[in-house]
């Protein structure tokens, strides 16, 4: 795995910093950070599959939605305890994703993206009409049991989950499997030529990605307390996830986190000055400028600055 | 030294001034880019201006901050959190649509901030008040809930569509939204058994639909006598295409765009003959002197759309005054139960020509409405039985004429014009 002491120090500092936040910032900021943590988990989950293997998935909200709806239906309609409904939601997401999306992994490039987009759109159309007694139709399901109350508890839960997901993804990407996934993204034929089963590798990446999406979606649903098709299967959810990854830096662990925090905070900081939809225009403009300046995202900008700083010192 | 003292004194003075000014904070939650959202916002702004001019609430000035939802559910949750945690508002006034309100309701239950919804009419929220009166104590909805709206609309179906026009079957064209689903369900359940009108088919369409020709063809093929449309998003599109295509069957229902005076302009003058259910007051609705003054003041203050506030603008104006009156009685907004109890007692009666015309009041917790046989705690008071002596009806039906005029066609007690079918249908 090639783990070095500075890795532990950096992770330790990062974790300590995140857990100290409630002492440093107000509750309003913590609420914003909770949303950023969930978006970061969605973004990491997307990046595990798409950022590494190059298979761009437009169907991620579908996976997040399955996790959310499974736990929502189980807890509200069948009285399952949350402790049971969330693990089931993760399994259902992985299974549901496998059945519906895995066959699409045999298709490449933009065709794969379009198939996944079609699956998400199909889900958006189906949820309100298929068994609305279970899904709540277009109004969704309200009064989901809350896991925590208050900004601080919600923050600790969200940041704990995000750090666990980030650490797991980071460790995974330092294994040989992680390296092979990278290689698929660069040249799938070569990986296959070297005797590795790319189908198995992609399936594995997909399962991990779906598991994280389902888990994050389930916790997110309980945080929101209500789920509606528009909040999960909407194209805007997909855009947010992809923009977070691209702005932060695809193919990294910290990149999607930075991207998610940047996006969510920028919009909230703009709110008092531009309370209407104009803030989305400004935010889009800033994101575009960053992407044009450095297509590999904020992570690459930071790394470049760090390299220049070290070069100047030496 | 003198300079430093001056700075310190100046800072202290400005701090004190800020403290004195930061009194009662009201938060608006809703869309800042829709006519409905702006109606609530402006109604609240006008009420606050008047209250402040009269000395504020218990001598404290009232300020307003807004949080845009963009009619998005998640943005709605963020907006409520922003108002609660960052702005620390005392009271929230909402112009949110159904699923956006449902999205932030868990936050309201958590923060326990007194909140008034002026647009959403979802009966499920009133059911939540019944099931969970403790955490829903701060919530009030001062529009008649959709069950009451639909109940009176069924009367329109029986009295006008069936008895007067002789129509016996309907095809429903409903948009794919929470609102569309709810109204469709209520109308479908009641039109047949109560009004004796058979529902031939329900056609659901996406809110992004721009070409309604195939949908209207399908509606015609159903063989129904008339179309019932349910549309709250981009409603002017379906209306104008109906007129331009001269669809040879009458169309009525719920068309939110037709509730505003801009409807005629938005449809390019191609909106005649559309009739819609409307909460009160609507366009074409005769106003009592107090409501007319509100509209006159509104038009003097704002020169952008909506030219006349939608019903929720009136709800916000009177509702905010009632919320402040309740807070005065309860000693502020801090004691939510006391405020809630005081809010329930609020009752504004507006008369026109010596007759009760509009009433802004709430149903008692255990008070059973006779027609529907159920309770409506924390919901706007309405009357489903003519001659509407207890309160105004839950809704009226308005119709845009082919020359651009608009008037109320039902119920007769509030009617200003007759219901007509389009000239090309005759």
C-alpha cells in the first residue's frame, strides 16, 4: 500500500481539524458543512467509478435515490428500525445498481453515459407512478425518523461518515485494484491484454461506488427528514455531483471533498448579497473560470502552488 | 487620544444603534423569481412597513430577510436552515410550493419557529398538525387546504358543468407534480360519485412539455365532453396552445398562471375562455374596501410583475399582521405555545356592502367542518355552504374571456360574469 508516516500525520490533522469545527464556527456554518459532507460523499462515490475508470456515469442520482427510498419505505411504511433499514438500503442499492446498470458497463464512452442518464430519468418518471402508496408519489415520503437532532450532532455524523468514506476510498486506491482501475481509465485494452479481467474490476468499482452512494443517500434522507423524487432524481443533483468532482479534481480523494465544500459554501456565502437565482450565475461563472484555468481542478492548483513553493525554497 | 476615544465612542454608538434596530426579524422563504413567491414577499413587506410606521411590534421594529428556494426541495431546506441558524429569525412567512414546504417542515419542527404558509394548500400538512400537535404547534396555513378547494369545485362540477352545460364525462390533463397528483386524486375521487361526471381518462404530462398538440389529440380521442386541466408550472403554455389549436372541447380546471393579471400578456392574448379554480381573492374578484386599499398601495409601491398580488400576497399581508398581533399578546415569539394559542384566536373580518366578504381566521382544534366532516386545525377558515355567512368560500372559479376580460363565474354569490364555452366550440 506504500503507506508513509506523513500520510498518517496529514490524515490525522485533517480529521482533527474537521472534528474541531463545531468549536470554531457557528451553527449556520455547521449546517452548510453537513450538506457539503453529503455532497462530498456523493462525489467520492461517483469518482470511484467515473473518475478512475473513465466510465462517466450520469445515473448516480439513481443509486443515491434507491438508498434513500429504500430506507424511507422501510422505516415509514413497514416500521423498520433505522439501524436495520440503512444496511438493507446499501445492499438494495448495490443489487439494484448491478441489475440495472452493470450491463451498461459493456458499453463504452458516451453510450454508457447516455444509458445511465436514461436509467435515472426512467426512475424519476417511475417513482411517482409505481406504487405511490409506498413511494408517496410526487410528494414523496415525509417524517422520516431523524438520526440526530441539532446542528452539532448532525455535523459529527455527516463528517464522520464522510471521513470514513474518504479514508476507505483512499486506502482502496492505494491497493493493486486501485492501480488497475486507474489503468482502465488510461487504456482498457492494455489492462485486458495483461491478463486482468476488466469486467470484474469495473464491476467491483461499480459495487463499491453503488454501496457508498446507497449509504450516503440513506443517511442523507434521514438527515433531510423527507424524500421527494425532485430532491434525488433531478438532473441538478447530477450536475452538482459532477461539478464538485471536476472543480475539486477528479481521480483524487480530497478533490471531490474540496469541490463539494467549495460549491456549497460559495452558494451560501453569496446568499445574503444575491438572495435570488443570480447567485447560481455567479457561482457558475466562478466554477467555469476555475475549470478553464486548471481543468484538473482546485487540487491541481494547490499542488502546483506547493511545488512552486518547494522549488523556490530549494 | 481624542481621536481614539472618538473611534471607540463611535463604535459603541453604532453597536447600540444596531442592537436597538435589530428587533423582530421575519424571514421570507419562497421563490424570488416567481409571481407567487413575490406576492408573498411583497405582502409581507407591506404589512411590515405599516406595522413599523405604527410603532412596530410592542415598540420593536420589524425587519425582513429573504431566503430563495428556487422552488427546489433541497434549496428549501437550506433556506430554512439559513433563516433559522444564520439569520436567527423570530418568524417565518412562506410562499413555498407543496413539496418545498414538505421539505423544510422537519426543520420547522426541530427549530420550533412560528411559521405561516401562504401558498401550499396540501391537506397532508394539516393532517400532520392533527397527528403531531406538539411539534406542529408553530405551523399555520392561511389558505384553505386542497380538500376544501376540491370540495367546492365539485359543487361547480355538479351545478354548472353537469346541470347547466350537460357534460357527463371528463378527461383530466394533469402535470407531473405533487400539486398535479393531489388535485387529480381529489377531483377524480369526487367528480363521479358527487357530481355525476365520469372520468374517462387521466393524461399526465411533464412540466417541460412545449408541444401539447399530441396531448390534446389524445384528450379528444378519449371521447370526453370536456377537459379538466391541472397545471401550476408554465401553465400559460397549455392555455395558449389550447386557444391557438382551437381544441374543439371546453377546458376548465386549475391553471395557476391564470390567477395573475399577467396571464393575458404571458399568453400573447391567446388565453381566452380558460377557467380556473382560484383561492380567494383572485383576479376578477370584487374586493372589499380594505383589500382594495392594499392593492392600491401595492400598485403605488411596485411597478414590476405581479401587477396585482396573487391570493397568497393577501394572505401574507393579513397573516403577518395577525402573527404580530399574536406575538404582542403572547409577549413575543419565544413562547411558541403561547404564540400558537394567540394565533388561533386571530380573526379579521372584512365586509363589503354590509356583508361578510372575507375572513382571515383559523379553525378551532376540535371544530368539525360540516360538509367534509373533518377538522382543520391551524388551517384558514372557509365556508363550503352558500350563502357563506361564516367565512368566504374556499375558492371561486374565474374565467378569462376571449376579449381579455376576467371575472368570477362561481359561486353565484361572488359571481361577476357567466360561464361560457369558447366560441370555436359552439
